[in-house]
């Protein structure tokens, strides 16, 4: 009887065939979307070979792009890229210098 190690990767990110972290979810979500597209096209009455061609082409492009993103950006690189895009490149302060150096007065309360 074969023995399989359980919980070998505690604390490590999920990995399947080299795909790590969010790329695995992109891959699974893309395959699910392609399957739904295939079913919809088939039920509408599109020719069977056209449905198969679209499914195979879409799946191969999805696999190629997902592994390319994984190789290019690494485990957390895609999230870092998204975070860097959401930050401004520089900050602009449009107040005058004299106004910045001036003290604020406390107004008298009635």
C-alpha cells in the first residue's frame, strides 16, 4: 500500500504543475469560462467542430499566457504590479510656501 505525505507544505503557497498562488486561480477560472462558452455555443446550435476549435484554441492560449505570466512575474509579482499601478507616480502640493509657514489662529468661541 502506498503512503502519501499529508500536510507537507504547511505555510507554503498552493502550487500545481509550477503554477503558484493567483496564477492557479486565473488558470482554473479561465478553463471554467471556456467550458461555459463551449456549452453555450453548442446549445445555441454552432457546429460541433467550431465549438471544439474555439475550445482548444482558447485553452491553449490560456495555458500559454498563464505560464508566461507565472514565469515573468513570479509568485507575488502580479499583485505587486497591480499595487504599483494604483499608487500615484508623484504628489503635487499646490499651496503657497507662505501659507504653509503661517500659523493657524485659534478662533474665539462664544
